[in-house]
């Protein structure tokens, strides 16, 4: 009887490994399927929000903005993905934004606010001053995957979550 | 400026586990559970090993249990508490540059858990509050003053004060937006120290440590997962043993309040995961944003209140599922008394799996900050050991590694939980048939916890 049980456990283990190899997407470098189909759309929301304001560096970067989705044609890694956030009357316009970018992309976050504060991107640890009429601009290479909070540092107000996908 | 990670330190989270891995993990859990039903044993195996195992080599035992080593460790630990408290009190008011937040929420709260599971429960010799109390008692003894505790610890209270203490600590960590700020930590350390010493003075050092002190219960329960343990031998001498990991969790007869304690362990980590979801963050935003500019204090209070409701709901949900399952097991076995206290041990591996899954990245990445923080603990620009300019390696873990560790921890925790619950059942009931019937309810419980935990990891 113990042999039968051990065999059962062994069969279970083999089945588990087989199932894993079966369902695991391709190679390691292939991106895992993300449940977040909404993420690229929300990047766009962030963009549309910003269109009411005068975007300082928007003209050159506009085409790159829609390319946060898995692109068929390899995106130019040096074309920055723009994320614009507006903080007026104590709230981020459009609620907490969740822009999503590919690892390795150049990201430019522009934050406009009607208060003086610091904009802090945690993890990457980029911090810039912001004041009425003087938007903060954070530019960096998104080389660490994860979800990173963007915060108005002094007031401790959560503005957005930047998702960097592998 | 430096790397600041999630949870008490707020702000960076793991990418959600991809859906395919979620389904794979959940499927694996179901397969494992059914294979387990067929492969289960008919007589208690784990519990039998609880008193077994081998003693460590005599030389090693002598060194590890020696008085000088204990004195060194206790002194070091008490000084460390003092250092962290002073840093929190008079150091720079910065979450990243001050050593206190990283030490409390990463090294102590997460790192020690891993250490205890690897090496056995080392907390009794590291407990700084106990060290200070022991020192005070020793000093008193020298001066001819013997303090005898004025009250007897009420047995029926059991671990309830510890469960309350753990709940308050997790409430501070997870609900209060400024939980990682050094002034908050200074106050928290002061209050906790004062309560602990008051408890020890009132009920005696040993009684309060065993029952009321939250972290002693925490590390003692988790330490049972380890292969190493300390116990008194037949002649009442303290000895160190290697034994089957988790075997002492297969015993019943837990103190009152143990179920509450373990559900706080599980429920708080579950809420930590849940509070990172879009759903919850949008709720927090809705509560916070109308107040954020004009009355930031009120906004903090509102957010704390909302989080507190969430934490309570998390703990209540975990407790409810457990109580329903043991009620199902009780009916299946036709018993008249509740079985709630009997299966508490089977939740401990799941609680550890939850903690590991959620805090693994925090420990590995933010833990590196200790290396430069020890050179400048107060955040004043010192460089005591020449390590102040060290920069942590932040791309140490690929998302794939993190996901496999998370799902692996939950699946292994699930298997251990099942094994412990089954072992307990065959120890309680003479007839294997009856034991097996009680296991259907426990199986549903374990699957609910594990798949729930996986779901939390996969929800962004």
C-alpha cells in the first residue's frame, strides 16, 4: 500500500511539472501574458487629460504615446513615453492614473499642479519640484520592473502608479 | 535619497502574478489536494515526531546554550533597540535616510521571520524587552531586592493580549499613512516597550512573554516550522534538537486566543495585498482627495479609518472561513465540542507562505539598505563604517523569479497545512473514516485560503 501511495504522489508531481511546461508561455524572454488590458488605455486617459493644458514637450513625443502596447514593430527605445498628470483643487484629474510602460523605455512624466510641492517617483527615486505654472518633469529609463508610486511628497498625496512590464 | 519599498515603507509593489500562473497555481492546489486525499496516512505521523528528533552535538549545544553567548546576544539586542529608538526619536525625519523604518519593517518584521524558520525560534534570546527585564531582575538580585509579580496571569486569557498587540502593530503598519515616519515609530516603540514592561512587572517576566507579548507568540509559532528547536529533556535540562519541521504544529491543545492570533497573522497580510489593488486604492482616493489640501490631518484620519475597516474585514473573513470549516468538521465527526482550538497549527504554514509571498521582494531589495544605513543610522550624513555610499542592487530579482517564489510559497504552505490538519484529525479520531470525513471541510478551507492568496497576488 505505501508503494501505491508513493506512486500516486509521483504521478501527481509528474502531472504538475507537465502541466507547468504546457501552460507556461514560450521562453523566458517572451513577455508573460498580462491581465492588465486596461493599462494602455489608462495611459491614454492620462494623455487626454493633459491635452487641455499646454504640454511643454508634447509635439515630438506624441506618436510614441500609443506605443505602450506590445508593439509589432520594435519601438524606438529612445522615443520617450509621455505621462501627464494634473493636480488641481486637491485631486488628480481623472483619479489615480496607472500608466504602463515596457521595461527599457524612456519615460517622461510631466506633472502640473496648483500647489508647490515635490513630485517623487518611488523606487527610481526621482524627485522634482513642482509649483503653479512650473510643471515638474521627470525623465528616466524604465529599467526596473514593478509598480511604482508617484506621489506629491510633502503632502503625501498619491498621484499615480507607474507600471513597468518586463 | 534611496530605495523605498512597499508596505510600511509604502510605494513600490510587485507586478501582479500573470493569469496563466494564477490558474496553474490554483489548478495545482486542487490536484495536490485530491492526490493528498488518496495518499493520506491513517495514524498520526507528524505529531509522533514532535518529541522525537536528535539532539545537536554536545559541544555545539554547550556553546549555543551558554550563559556568555546569551549575555552577549541580549546586550546587543537591547542596545539595538536603544539605537533604533534614538534614531526614530532624534534622527532625521526621513523614511529612507533613517535606520528605524527599514530596521522595524524589514529587518525585524520580515527578516527575523525568515531567520526563525531557518534556524528555529531565536527570539527568546534576542527579545530586547526581555533582556532589559532580565537585567533589571539581575540588578535587583544584586541589591537584595526581589520583585515578585503581584498578579497571576489568568490562564483563560491565553494569547488574546498577544493577538490584540499583533493587530495593533499591523494596524499601525498597514492602516496609518505615516506609519514609516520616524516620529511615529518612536512613539510606537515607546508605547510597546512600556506596555511590555508593565505586563512583565504585573504578571512576571515569563508569564507575560509566553502569553501577552505579541512578537514572542509570533516568532514562537513560526519557529515551529523550523527543523531546529529547543525543549526541556526528561531531567528538565534545556536542550537543542533537530526534528521533523512543523511536527510540533501537529499537536492540539493550543492556548486560548491562538486561533485569533493566527487569523490576525493571515488576515493582515491578506489585507496588505488587497490594499494594493486598484479597487482599494480608488476607494482610498475617493476618501482622501476631498480633504487632502485643506485638512491633511483629517484626510489621514479618514484614510486610517477606511484602512482599519478593511483590515478588520480581512481578519474577520479569515476567521469566519476557519470557523465555518471547523464547524463542518465537527458535524462530520459528530462531536459536541468545538474543534476550533485543535486545528490552529495547520494555519501557521499558510500564514508564513502569505508573508513570504508578499514581503520577499521587500526583504531582498530594501534589506540591502541596512548596509548603508548602519553607517549613518540617524540620517545625518555620517559614514561610520565607510558603507554610507553603498547603493542597493535593485534589479536583483526578475519578475519571473518573484512570481515563482510567491506561487511556490503558497502551494508548499498549502500542502503543509493540509498535512498538519490531517495529522491532527487522525490523532483526534480513532476511526480513519471519521477523520477523513472531517478532512473534506478542512480541504475546502485550505483551498479557499490558498486560492484566495493566489488571487490577491494576481490582482493588480
